[in-house]
C-alpha cells in the first residue's frame, strides 16, 4: 500500500523536510492541543466494535490508537500519513500498547487511498492542508464502503482561533505577508472554517447527510511565555510569515515581534501546566451514499 518516495510531490517533500522537525519538536503542544478536539467527540461517533476505520493524515497516530481500542481486535484501523518520522512514532506507540490490529502506512491522500474498504474514515486537522480539497475528500469517500461514514475535524474561522491568529497579526505588523510562491503547508489552517464553503466542498465530493458540530477548547500553547513565542514563530500562520520573510529580515525584526507576543501570551490564562488560549473547530460528519 505504501507509495514510493521518488514520486513525492513538492508538498510532501516540504512536510518531510521543513515541517517535520518543527512538528516533532513541539509534539507535546500539538498533540496535546489537537487531541482535546477529538477526545470528547470520538466516543460519541457511531464507530463500533469490529469496524474497519481509516485515519487520514494520522500524524503520530494517537487518534488511530484511541479508535483501535474502540473497534477491538475484531476490527481494523489503518493510519495514513505522508511523513515518515510521524509514522515511526505511531508504530512504536501501537507496539507499546500491544495493538496489533492497527497499521500505519506512508501515503499521499492527494494521490491515492485504498478504495471501497472501510466502514468509517476519520481525519483530525489534516484535510485543511490539501491543495485540492474536493478531490481528496472524494478520495476519502471512495475509501468507504457504500453507506459508510466519515468525520473530519478542522479549525473554524480565524477570529475564533486567537491562539493562532494573534501570532500571525503580530508578526504581520513587523514583516511582509508571504508572497504568492511561498512554501506553505497548503491552503492553510482556516481553509474549511467557513461552514457554507466547507459544506459545499463536502457536497461536491459526493457526501450526503452532512452535519457540523462546533467544539470550543482551550489548548496549551506553551509551558512558558518563551516557549509560546518559539512555538508561534516556528509553526502555524505566524511561523509561516516569519519563515518566508527570510532569515536576515526576520532576525532583525525578532525583538519587536517577541516583545508584542510576550505581552499577548502573558495576558492568557496560565496554570502549573502552561499557558492556555481559546481555539475552535468544526467536527464535520457525513455519509457515502449507499
Ligand atoms: C496538523 S497535522 C495533524 C496530525 C494528526 N491528525 C493529529 O491530529 O495529531 C496534519 C497532518 O496531515 C498530514 N498530511 C498533510 N497532507 C497530507 C497528504 N496529502 N497525505 C497524507 N497526509 C497528509 C501531515 O503529515 C500531518 O501529519
């Protein structure tokens, strides 16, 4: 099932070279935060013992493992991601939990997915990055058996996600916006935040019974203000502006950016774990016509 790395698109190369080390460094923040949006939702989905489930853009695979516990050994879970290093960790965690009915494969959901094989398809914060979202959502639908269901979780609008948006606005007060040909992780984290537009994409991809549930969660964005700043300048919309400005200009502007960011992060809720900021997502569920 694995795709050959020689066929990697520039997008997949970008994920494996530029984004992977940053994601790995901040796994404790990212996985902790993203899992807060799925933890409450997954047990209420109609995923049952014995089902086969595909997790698209599974990352480190923690949600695949949570689902593997629900479907049990009579079921099957497949996680697919385009980043090798994430899959190494996912396989390690599955082995440590003794879950042998979950497998992880390297694949590009924009190129190919298994067909007509699964009862349920899930994706947590992966689909907003697709360069051609309708085609990829259709491919996810075709991975389902007729009548199968899917659920994907995406960020809502920027204004409901100050944890990400404020870092971008601060950075943009000091640096120019990324140019048209900038290296990015795809259309961007908020590309499915508009309910009407995301609903239209799902319809165009051939789904029916499309529903949206809003989830609001505070997530930990760094253990200290210093880590919040490092994280915001490495990953997400603020990090993209900082990276694309070029090292010389970005470093020259760093003191001003850091001082504004510090004021923002220090104004957020803080406890013994770290600093918390509000985020908001859509849980979008739908069905492949029978
Ligand atoms: C924000 S991360 C979320 C990871 C994981 N689902 C989670 O919630 O922790 C987005 C993931 O989508 C993966 N991804 C992006 N585009 C992909 C594609 N075309 N095919 C497969 N995986 C993709 C990335 O490698 C990354 O692991």
